[in-house]
C-alpha cells in the first residue's frame, strides 16, 4: 500500500516536470530578439581556429575581421559599427551547437556560418529554426544552402562541372580540348556529366577515361590525349599525379592541365615532385593567391601586411568578400528604405531583409569575382578563374 | 598510326598480365588450387622495390631484392598456409588464399600506410619511330616478357624439373610412384610463380609509378581471367590469354564510346569463353572418372 502511494506521487511529479519542460521549450522556440540591446551589428561565425584545419579557420577570421575594421573605419552603416564574433569548432560538428547557442544568445544578427562543410551541415539545421542568415565563405557541401536562409560564396562541390564548362565555353569556343575522368567514380563522373551538359557545342572534346582505382597504366589514355593543349581532369590528385608523370614526355610541354578541387594538395603529394612535370598544372578556383592586379592583389597586399603570408588562402579571400557582400546588401536595403535596418533588429528580421536582397537583383564585385549573384538555391553565380598550381617549365628551346 | 601505338601498349600490358597469369596457371596445374594471394605478391614486390630503390638507388639491386623477397614469401605462404590443407576441400584452400591476400594487404597498409607512393624505377624517356611514339619502358616490358616466356617454355620442356612439373600436373599419384618428390615440385612452382610476380611488379611500376597496397588486386583478377580464358593449367594458354586481355583493354580504352565499359568488356570475354569453350582456348578436357 505504501509502495503504491509512492509510485503515484512519483508519477504526478514526473507529469509536472514534463509539462513544465514542455512549456519552457515552446517558450524558447519563438524568434526571441536577443539583439534588442545591441549597439553594434553582430556578425557570428564558427570555424577551426585551432587543430588540423586551423589554417582555414584563422584565414577566415583574420580576413573577416579585416573587412569589419575597414567598414567601421569608413563609418559603418549610417554610423553604426559592426562587430565580428568568431568561435572555435576545431572542424568538429559536435561543437557547433554550443557555439551557435552562445553566438545567438549574445545577439548575433547575421553570420558567416561555418568554415568547413561537416560542421556547416549542423549550422544549417540550427540556423533555420531561428531564421539566422548565413553566407559561408568556404563550406562547399551541396546541401549547405538547402534552406532559404543559407548562401555560399564558394562554388558548391556539385556545381563545379557547370563552372568549369562556363570557363571553357568562354575561353575555348571553336577549339578542341581533352577530358580525362574516372567513369566509375561518383565525384569524377558527376562533375563530368554536369560539365558535358553545360558545354557549348562549339567546343570539341577528346575524351579518355579510366575505371578501377588500381588501373594506373595510362599509356592508352595518354595516347588519346597527347595532342591536346588543354586537358580538363576532374579527378583526385593521386591518379592525376601518376597520369602527369607518365605523360610528361608525350603531352606537349606547353599543354595545360585543369582540374577541380580534387587536385587540391597535388603540389605537396608524398613523393611527387610537381616541378618534374613540364606542363602547367592549374585548377578551378575563385581566387588566385599569386594575383598581380585587381581586387585580389589589393586584398593579398593588405592581408600579408597585417597577418603574414602563412595563412593566405582562398578561404580568407572568400570570407573578406562575405563580410562586404553582407554589408553591401544591408546598405542597399537601407538606401531603398531606411526603416528596414536597425541595430536592434532581430536575426530573423535581418534575415528577411538580406534574403530579399540576395534573391533579388543584388550583385557584388570583390576579391573572388565580379558581378557575383546567387541563384534561388543559394549557390553562387560567378566566373571561375584558372588558378595556376605550377606554371609551365620555362621553354629552353 | 594510332592503332600501332595502341597495339604495342596492349601487347606490353598483356605481357604483364601473361606473366601474372603464368603464376596462377602453374600453381593451379600442379597444386590444383587457385592462389588468390598471387596478386598481392606483386604488391609486395612493388614495395620491396620502393624500399631498396630508396636505400640504394640501384634499380637492378632493387629488382633482385624483390625477386628474392617474393620467392621467400611465396614459398613460406605455401608451407604455412597451404601445405597443411593438402587434401582438404578446394573451398577451404580457396578461402585460405583469400585470407592470405587480405593479410598481405593489411600488413602492407600497417607498415607503409595507405597513402600512394611514387616509385620512379628508371626514367627512360620515349622513342619516336615515324609517327609512333612509345615509352622505352613499354618496349623493355614487352621484350622482357617475351624473353621470360621463352625461357619458361624451354625450362618446362627440356629440364628434368620442368618435365617433373608437367608430370605432376598430369597425374600427381603416378608421378609420385615414378619417384618424383611432389612437395618439392610444388615448392618450386610457388617459387617460380612468385619470382614472375616480382617481375610483374617491376614492370607495372615501370609503366606507372603509383604504388598502393591494392596494386595487385585488379591486375591479379585480370590475370586470373586471362588464365581461365587461355585454359587454366596451360602455360601457353596463360600467355595467350594475358596478351589477348591486354590488347582488348587498350583498344577498348582507345574507343571513346566504349571506354567506360572496358572492365565489363574484358570480363564479358571470360563469360563468353566459359559458355562456348569451358576449358579455355588451350585447356585440356579431363574426363572425370566416377
């Protein structure tokens, strides 16, 4: 009997606790305006500031801070300053929830999302509930901009085929180019299919494929491609390095290899001396860290003077553009209607303003491209450049 | 002249397949087992070349070392893994061979890591004859495989050990009654097969400088296919099958429309041969007595 009473009391207590939790949760679920007491516009971000990927996170943080400092020095937005708050996720998705909550509860109104893709997927899910706008400099996963509040400054992984085709349509109309890809690999074949679908009919292709990862005797493929002066190879750097070694005497020395992000790291591949390859090795990118003119050159000079060349990379360049793109969009909205922007507005309110800009006719020109715009999915629309990993060996003949 | 280049590339690749197929077919003919670890001996040969070449810089020394290591390894595997199973069901031996294959791959991964190594055995450049441009290494591979096959054929035909091998493959029981030491012949067969695998590893690296722990996997399967196409157990059959497969592979890669299906085409040949001529081109029909 006594035991029974205890059970009943426990059950009632449990019910009360559950009810109370339920109420609390539902109270939190609304778009609470943590920015109500802000005196500056707060931009949040999460990235690997320490750990193995720190070179990317630090570049993003430095560059974003540089852009914020410049904007503030020029008077901010109608006198209101900007503030960057960077949190460290060590490229670990499990740290993102805490970072996000801290940022949001401390008045974050707009964000750069994350630096890398895996934490970015977490950020994407968290930010959609609160309707926090993010423009990520470098989280390139296809699903990152899946929700209406997310946009990318970098090319999405699955969008590289189209971007490469655009580049080749512009530069090789009426010419013949070589294509070398791995037909049984989703990454390579995926880029290839998208590339072909977007390639202009005026460009002729000579194609060679390989299949199994262990098929590394490329004699036949090299024979097929040997007369091409421009070879597009959306493959990973390991087979690419083997191909280049086997082809170095057969393909013309003035030929150009052009890859996608799979070639990233080829210059430092173990045992591979990229300088033994006479041909030019290049890849699709939106930033040339050796630029000698234009906005990219200005950015490089400013960055190196302030932070040194160790962390100079496309991640930072992209982050610099992100901050300016957000600022320009806010400014455009403010100029169209000066009641649309206020320093105490909530993240959700600002998100609606920015979405209207990014989905509208807004475009931005900066370090990583001219007339950059965004399509309805949040993918960036801009021209790729050919980033030269290693220039052609100087012709001694 | 494109066709001639493709043909030479195909013959050269086929030569490598033939060399590996010889290891399969000889072991099958004599020990009546499919040694699926054979492909991984190629990989061990490759890593031996990588290590010795890195230490000494001498490609000939590296090749000799690779042959020695592979022969010792092949014979050891036979003694430890296969000999206790002599007389066991073929399935048990087959599974053991697959186990040995994984063991070798995993050991190599533990020792050398999974990252691709680059091994440049010797930079021999390219020769141009008229409009045909071919790597010197391709021609060397082709020449060496022809030489190896001639020597092996002569060995089997004209030496006492060679004829003993033929005898064991024809009828193990009768050969034993005639005073042939069957265990010794099996050991010699494994030694020869492993030495050929080491050479195949060398030629593979000469063609393509990429070395991974799964290097032997696909060439091993292709060579096995070649051995079956040629008629498993038949030495000239393995050579024929290997060269056929190499040429088909290169021609298929050369034709853009069918290039992505190259592997499928190669293995379809196997299926067709098995349907039309189950013993392979040069295989002998054996009547099973019940």
